[in-house]
């Protein structure tokens, strides 16, 4: 039987795939993906950094994209002028209907001319291959697959793709494990591997421990994905809070327990990673960063500008403070959606931080008050998601959370009102920019907080 074009290409190895035709397909496809960081900025160049064949018809790529111009000063969330993305590509002569959402394009030149290229993370066969690589560990080209030898990962677990994430892609295997694949890759160890791994060895049970992971050694060391236990019956805090509001029920007890869980994780982080006491100079620098974000956002979102002067007062008050509570490793992007309740226990997940921020910034020590402020803002978001909104519900949740935190941390974040208000203001400013760019209909939610915070400054 004569060989097909695809079979002939396999004889050469899929390393021949990164052709000019594929580059053009990816330049058109990448900006349409919700995890693409350069929204609204055209791709001026795309370079394949590494190309690794995992199996016939399955290729792992790291690609660098170049964007139109440098980051704009009016938009602090704009990514850098170039980014690195991780792709798992499949190649077929024909794409079955079930994989239609994964379609990238049809090649028009090279050894795989007229072959179909698709996002292989949608393909159960490719997803199963990733799990098998993690189970067996070892290397494939620059890729290193590693695992915790104390954890048994069964073979043959059925994969399914989650469609809820925006900045990464996650696969669930047999309701036993979940693999987070980092789409935007930065050099260094990702906090979502580093922090759970260290906390697990400290005996902290609030964070699911990594079972396996994979990384690359080229072009630089970087974490590519993490496999962790999946909690199939868990519900996230955001869903539970909305259910409580819909039923007209209080959420105080859960908010108190959330505060306890957060404080326990903070204490484990403080004992696992180095801490430092901020100097007056560092405190002033923090306030200056907050003020710069405020000014940049006010230029980008006209609705914020009338409040900017009064909001800046919260940051100026922080600059005048003396040495505050020690800085430590924190979560960095804590909100109700990052908390899972399984049975009667709350778990904390997703330690990646804000993916748009540089990795070094996400790994640096910061005040635990920042995480507290993120949760307080999340209660406000939940309350305002329903009409008419319930300010007393949010107030009681905020108070209960702080009380629960104080019971486990042995200090109360409300004892540092200036720092708490500054971090909450900074978070609200971030929300204003995010909603203006991505969900304009939600802009009134952070703007309401802006009005309240400006009034009390």
C-alpha cells in the first residue's frame, strides 16, 4: 500500500513541521485564544524556539511572539513587546467533528502540505500521552517530565478538557488528577509548582500537593505544567457565595472559615520561605508603585479620573507609615474563586499569581494584607453580582473573614487600616482597568468601591 503524505512526513520526523506555512497559521490563530496576553496588539513576528516530537502526529512547541510596539504607559497590564507560548499541536489528514473546535488551519507548503493542524490538548489521545509521560518520567529533547515517587498515578485515566480557565489550559484525568498547562511561559520556576511543593513538605494540608510536573531546559529553564490531585466534589467559594445570596442565606460562617484557611496558609508560607521587614524606603517605593498604577489607569479609564486625587491619599498615607508587618511569600491573586470547599475543609489553589506580571515580581515577598484585601474585594463583587445588591451581606462577610483570619494568624488585619485600605484601593484600581478592557458591563462594580474608598480617604 503506498504511503500517505502524512506517513512520508513521519519518516522525516515532525521537526520538519515548523514551516513558513505553520507560522502564518499560528499568527492568525493565537490572537483569537482567550489565554493570549497581547489582546488588541497585532503579532509582528513569530519564531519557533523549540520543536519536540512527542509521538507521531503530536508536536510540542515553544513559540515567541513579537507585538506592535512596546507596552503602553497608560496600560500597566499590557504584556511585554514579546511573549513565549506553549503549544501542543496535532497533525491529521482529516479532522473528526469532535475536534472541530481545535482546528488551527491547513498547511499550504512543506512536507505536510494540505495536512490539518489542530490544538492537541483537545485530543484525548494527546492528553493521554501527556499523562503517560508524567507517569513514567524522563526526558524528550529539552522537555523534562518529573514526578513525586511517593504518589501513584494510575495508567489509562480518561482525560477531559476544562473550559473555564482563561490564562491556562487544564485537563482532568478520571476525576483523580488535574494537569494545568501554562500557556504563557516565563523563565524560572512557576509559583504554582514551587509553593504547593514546599507547603506539602511542611505538612500544610490546605494546598493540594504536586504529583508530577514538566519543564523545559531550552531556551531557558521554565515550568510548563503541574499535575495535582483533583477534588471532584469540591465547590469554589465564588459559586457557594452566589448560591448563598440567591437563597437569601448568610455566608458569615463560611467567610470566617475562609479567613482561618487563609491565615493557616500564610503562616505555613512564612515558615517555609524567607521573610523580611520592609524599610521605610521600601514602603515609599510600594506607595509610589500604587500611585503610578492609579495614574496610568486614570489616563486609560476616564471614569476613574475624578477620584484619582482622593485615592492617592491612601497611598500617601502608606508612604508616611513606619516599618510594617514582615513581608513574606503570599498567594498574590486571592479571591473566592481560588478557594475550594471539599467536605468541611477549605483548600487554596492557583498560586501562579497574576500571569500578566513578571515571574520575579510574583515570587517576591509582599505583605499578607494584600491577600486579605483581595478577598474583601471578592465579597463585594459577589454581593454586587445580584440586584438589588446587599451591602450588609458583603460587610458581614468582610468582618467575619477578618475575624477568622485573626483567630488563626494571632493578629488582625483590621489593626492595620491604612495598609489594608491602600491594598484594597490598589486592587479596585486594577479591577477598573480589567473591567474597562474586558467586561465593560461590570465596570460599575469596582467603580462603586472606588467611590466608597475615595470618600473615606
